[in-house]
C-alpha cells in the first residue's frame, strides 16, 4: 500500500510505464482467473447441496423407512452419485485445474473464454443427466446429449491446461505429482467416454435411464479409484508436505502406488473384484507411505487461517481410504453384499474424498479466489466432526442393516444422512461467506528491492 511504513534495508524504485502496464495486465488476469475459479466453486456447491446431498438424504430416508435396499429407483441413486462425483467434486477439480495447473507448470496463459465455455457445457451436461434420471422426460435424447456435453467440456479443459508450451526457457522435468495428475485426468477421460458410450447404448435399447447394476459397479471403480483418488493423491503430494510439515516425498514409491492403483482399476473393470481390492489396498498403502502422512512431521503445520486440527483430519481421511479398500476386498469375498459394497463406496466418497475437499478446499480456495481469508476456522472444525461422525454411523449402519446383521441399524441411516447434509451445508456457508467478504487488496505503485 502507498502508506506502508518504510522497510529497513529496502529502497523504493519507481516503475516505468511499460513495467507498470505489464503488472496491471498480470493483476487483471489474476482477478479474472479468481472470478472464474469462484464461479466453478459456487456451481459445485449448488450441485452438492441440491441434486447431490439432498437427493441422497431423500433416497436414504425412503430406504430406511421401508427397510429395503431396492425400494428406491436405481436411476435416482445414480442421479445422486453423478451429481456428487461430477457435479460437485468434478466441478471443483476443473476450476482448480484451470487456476493452478498452468501456474504450477509455468505454461503460457490460456484464453479465459475457454474456461467459461467449459463451465457452461459442464453445467448443462451434469444438469441434463440429473434431470434425465429423475424425470424420464425425453431421457433417450437428454442422456446422450448430457454425456456429450460433459465430454466436450473435458476436451476444452484438457486443451487449455495441457497443450500450451512453457512461457519461457526449456521445459522442466516433470515432477511425480504431475504424472499422478495426468493418470487421474486419463481416468476422467475414460469415465466420460464410458458414460458417453453407455448413454448412447441405453438411449437406443434401454428400458429406463439407469445403467445396469453390473456396468454401474465397474463404471464407479473407474470414476472413483481411477479418477478421483489419484487426483487427490497428486495434489496431496504437491501441497500437503508443505502444509503439514512432512518429510520429503518418496517419489518412486508414489509412482509405484499409482501403478498398483491403475492395475486395481483395470482388474475391477474386468470383474476381478478380489484382485482389484487387494491391488487398490496395496496402492493406497504405498501412496500413504510415499507422502509419509503417518510419520513424525519435521516442521510445524501451516494452519494460519484454518483450524489447527487440519493435519489430523487429513490423516483421518487417508485412514478412510484404507478402510474403503479393505471393505471392497471383504465385499468381493462375501458374495451378495450390497451393504458392504455400499459401505466401501461411502467410506471412499465421503470419508476420503469429501473430507479431503473440506480440508484442502478451505485451505487453498480462499487464497486462490482473490486472496481472501476463511470466514470461520471453528466452523471448519465442526463441519469436519459432523462429516466424520456421520460417515462412521453410515458405514457401520449400512453393513449391519443391509446385510441383515441388526435390524435396529436401519434407524441410524437417516441420522447419518442428516449429519452429513448439515456438514455439507456448513461447508457451503463457510465458503460462500468467505467469497462475499472483501479480499486482501494490496496495491503496489512502488516496487521494493534490496540495497
């Protein structure tokens, strides 16, 4: 700011017109990028609150009241899942990717209109898919159109963040986290291609807008373990060693974990579920060892502007990742085990992925979106407690109730759903108020250099 006190050892240097013009353009682009990212995030919050979590709660209440897993239409369950995975987490990842990947790789700037076009196509695609599943009105047309729009949005995203050359100098060697993110991006591409092909086939020959149980189970492995899990690993290995003060990354071990995870996804897609579960468990354990989450930290965690429990919940989330893999092995050995399969998916999507979004999202998004400060670190703590408690109750109740081990467990399902809905609502409120608050504005008509 122009009225800052002088700093000992620094002297002011006036900027010439050319340098000032370059700085002004850089600031304007940064503000435009922040607006783009903020729009992606707000859109994702709308998807998670209404088409995603609220519909999931409604489905679970109906299942619990009738004490029957098949009492809700598969199309409604798939609408909830698609809104959660692609409408919420997918939208967040696209927005963060547009903002951060070109910067991290020092690429030339992409045209911002590509980001806005991607967002528009993605929103129309995900919304059309949800509508086609819930209201079977012209679903034979809407289903393939929605899949095509999502696929086209991805191609625009990929072109924007991956096809530009470095801004200057020779390209730097790729770090391991980039390989992991690329693998996750290929998982997203595969998921969208499978979705497009299955949607076209269903529109031509299907009796309803719901994927068959056999295909949906294989599709979920690709879209969760093949896309979301390695994407979280990639950004975890890039950011969390710094945020949590961890020991240096074991780079080769991270790539080994990625290889095991990829083999597990391939095995699962070809119905080798026991082998898939073992490989996924091995990959998860290897990735955790690579990032060194459960080893003593070497530096204090950077918890400024977030709750100091941030590192603990990151570790809990990665614990849920291991639980999800163990449950998938159990489910594959148990035969007809809808409750164990469902518990495994919930441990993964809520215990791991949603918890990581809650933790890392509130750590990085305020600064990305115009250098803001998180509104309430204490609210962050309570929403994480609610999310973890609800997830624990849901996973336990689903196994006990669906498998017929304990009839009383049916009553725990709606309670868990309401706890998780409350956590998601508080998460949305915390980010929304953060975005509404004024950013930390720093105007610099003078540049400072050392003497």
